[in-house]
C-alpha cells in the first residue's frame, strides 16, 4: 500500500482518510470521519476499475462465447427446419400482450393511492399507529390478491403470469416503504412538537423574567465563547504536540471535520462514521502498514478488510448496509454527482444553553428534527415537504425498494449510456430466448425420460439462462432506470459469484430486495413491540421471502407444492453450518458447494414442479 501526499491511505477500494476524533454539533457522542469516493456497478463498462482487473478478459470471453454459441444454434436450426428459431415460444409469450400491458399500467397507477394516504398523515386526519398500518396492509394485500386473481381468470401462460405477479410484489414493496417511512415521520413530527412545547415551558419556568428570544441570544453568546476557547486550546495543542493521533487531554473539536482537500474537491466523496477508538486503532495500523516495505497481497487484503470492518458498528450495521458504496477517487465517475452547496441546518441554538436541562432537551429536539430531514445532497428536504405527486412519481422510476426523502443524484442523463443499456437488454434477451427455446423447453421432463437425465440436460442451460436474466435485470434495466431518474447509487449487486455461503449470496445478488428486507422486515421485527431476537428476526425474514417466492411458483404452475418454500427454509441450517470455523475458513470449498447447489437447484425445481 502507499500513502499519498494528502494524508490518505491507498487501498484496493480507493483512498481512505481517517480524521482525528471530533464532537458532533448535534450529538455528544465522539465520532471519526472516514471518507471514500463511490463506484459503479461491477459489470458497467464505464467502471474504470474493470479495465485494470486481471480477469477482465474472461468477461469479454464470456460474451464472445455466447455470441458464437447463439450463431451456431441459429445455423443448426436453419439447416434442420429452415428457420433460425422456432416461433412457438414467441407466440406464447406475446399472447394477450395488450391486455397484459394495460393490466400492468393499472397496477402501477394504483400505487398512486400512497400520496393521498401520506397527505392524510401530514394533516393528521389519520394516525399511522394503528389506523394507518391497518389501511396500509389492507391495500397492499388487496393489490396482490387482485393481481393473482386476474392472472388466473385470464388463463395466461407462465411468462405473463409470473411477470405480473412479480411486478405486483415489487410495487407493494415500494408502497410499503413509502407508507411506512411517512408514517414514521408523522410520529417523529409529533414527538418534535411535544419536545418543543416542553422546551418552551422549561425556559419559561426556569427563567420567568426572560423571553424565549433572550434565552436563544444567551445560548448563541455561550456558543461563540466556547468556540473561541476551543480554537485557543487547539492552537496550543498543535504547538506542543505534532502527534498524528489524539492523546489524553487533547481538545475535541466541535463540528464535523472537513475531508482532505483532494477528497473534498471530488464531488463523488461519501462519508461514514465510527467510534473514535476504532478510528484511532485503524489510523495507527494504516500508518504502520504504509511505512512498511511489505507489498504482498496479504497486506493489501488486510487493509481492505480493515476499511470495510470500520464502516459500521454493530449497532449501525443495518443502516450502513444501505448506504451508497465507495468508489476510488482516481477513477472517473460515470456521471457528475450532485453535491450539496451548503452545510446541513444547524441544531437548535439552545443546545448551547448554560442550563444543562435546557441544553439536553434542546439536543433531543434537534436529534428528532434531524430524523425528519434528508442528508442531502440537493436541499435537505424536511418532512412533510416531500409529500408531492412529483416526488412519488420520481420514486416510482428510481430502482430502489427503500424510500428516502432524498437520494444521491447525478446532474445529467447520458443518452449514449441509456442507448447502450437498451441495446444490451434486447441483445441479451435474444440470447435468453434462444437458450430457453432450444435447450430448456425441449428437455423438460417427459414420461419416457428419467428424472436424473432431465436434471443433467437442464443444469447448464438453466445456469446460462439465470446469468443472462441477472444481467438483463440488474445491470441493464436497473442501470437504465437509474440513469433516467438521476439516481447515483448503482450498486444493485455485489460479487455474489464469490459467495461461500447462502446468506452471503442472499445479501449480494439482489441488493434492492435485500435492502427492503433488512430495513422493513428484519430491523422492523427487532424494533417492534414483540422485540424479536436476531435469530427470530432472521427466521421471520426468510419465511416471508420464501412465502413470496412460493406464491410466484403457485401462480406460474397452478400447483401448491411448497418445494421452493422448503428449499429456502433449508438454507437456514446450512447458513448456521457454514459459520462453523472449520468450514468458514475453507473459502474455496464453500464457493464450490455454493455453485454446485445453484447448478442443482434450478433444474431440480423445474422438474419437481412440472412432473410432480
């Protein structure tokens, strides 16, 4: 590893900066600032890091091989039947297409009822707890039930039925997140109003001779006095100590420290916070490794692991996993990112009041207000300013299932990028159609074919189809909609192909759904009145996910067999088994077992649902 002149540390994920501890203006908790710059999705050709990856040639080899495979298939089919491909499958998937399009449009438009619901919350016409929750879940259940009933009534083939059912599940996840976040904001707003009233009553009680404005002026005077003292103490500490790490007695700065000049000049930088002890230990370790002459791979891996491990504390892990990912500042961004032109609003002035009781209550009030406000980058939107039709329409086209008051944004749409993703979508779909038509449908289990022969014939075609479908959805469609909606967080997946366990795969292969389940199922059940343990919350999350997957299979096959539901629940003991030290340390074996399981799972489910 190397250390640039700006004081950062070059790691495999970019340049890492670790500041000295400081005290946040809105919190008494010591924190430290760690700054990265963001990155694009792994397979995006605009990702500069992919051009320096040692395995970049294999990505090219895959698509060249797929192209040759497709051409070979077309030639053989033309020689045998006079046509490159059979149109029977095309006729099936295009059946009743207009009705399907209108049905899907009605499904999307029906989500607009979220806005009147949020307006009712804003005006306190209804209370989210518990009237709003009952209405919310009734609406969501009605939409899914209507979509499923409609597919059965239309007698659609499995493609149309599966598409509408899956899209209805996506829509109710977006609805659930929007309604839940606005409902929670209503509770926070009411809490803020109560705290402000208590604060005014407390000031009037303790200082009956003074006005509210006089108390604020006193607080501002005290804040200026404290800042002068801290600046003097800081100047003294700099003159007496040149140590790069904090010592006992070193004054703690108030206010968020700025990142180094080269990092703050980059419009793509992102920050996260950890406790000061972790930051100090990390800083010392990085300095030691930067000064070391060792440049082997293990050192680099250790630094990267350290950087990842401090990105969140155990208490903050759920929120940290939903934050935008880091990018190397040395690589050009895929588009210019929108950055805040001003700092976030300061806390209430009374947090600096000399009376500890008033300052504490004002700090609590400021913390609640910060929960009602976005973190930028555009205008620090505060609830309920977000409740507009425009905001909801923008949220609908953003490829995220978790609602936020504001998202990280790009400053422009690149037409060539949208064109690239559109062409890639249709080109990849053509190959997917070829694989399905020529190598999956003809080899589906028949009475004169053995069970194990069907598994063998379908294993490779299903795996190719899965990889192509993954690429279409998460690389092409999600990135295309992200570009159209100015959405800057493009990490829709991680390196799931390196997974060594099923829980790692579930976290990495579908980040939008994982983020939804993490926030609105796993974390929600832990924080609910039931106060479920982490293990119980994990079981509840897996059960809900398995039920949703099984619902899709019921609609597609018109059968209730519970095969997929059972296979997903079987993952739970396998996950616990994979955490044993003897198994966890053997990453190669874990990855082999993962791929074998994925290879066997797809054809096994197909044969089971078709034949039994």
